[in-house]
């Protein structure tokens, strides 16, 4: 049973459906939830572990997304350089 807090379980497909603003807002919300739970670095219960996992999933998705954009940009630059060399 879920308590009065927010539902934390986030799946990758749910994260994909969110836009950038929603993901950033969710990260802030989850971090605030950790603070409210009074998390100590050495101790964690199942709720705090799941909150941390959800934050990690969101951040990982953001990093993957930005990494893919960087790869696409570098690939475009590389193909543009190759075209210039051909001319």
C-alpha cells in the first residue's frame, strides 16, 4: 500500500512520454520527497531506495538523450567536413 506521499515507481516508457520540463520538475519533486523523508546517508528504507532509483532513471534518461544529440551533431559535422574535402 502506498502512503500519503507521491507514487515513485517510474518506468522507462513513462519517462519517455514526459517532456523535458516534466522530467526536470519530477526530479525536483523526488529530491524534495527525499528531504522530507529525512534520509541519512548510511540508512535507507525501501521507500528512499525507490525514490533514489527513480531520480537515477530520470537523470540517466537525460544523459542518454543529451549524449544522442551530441552524437548526432558530431556526425553531422563530420559529414559536412567530408563533403567539403570532396569539393
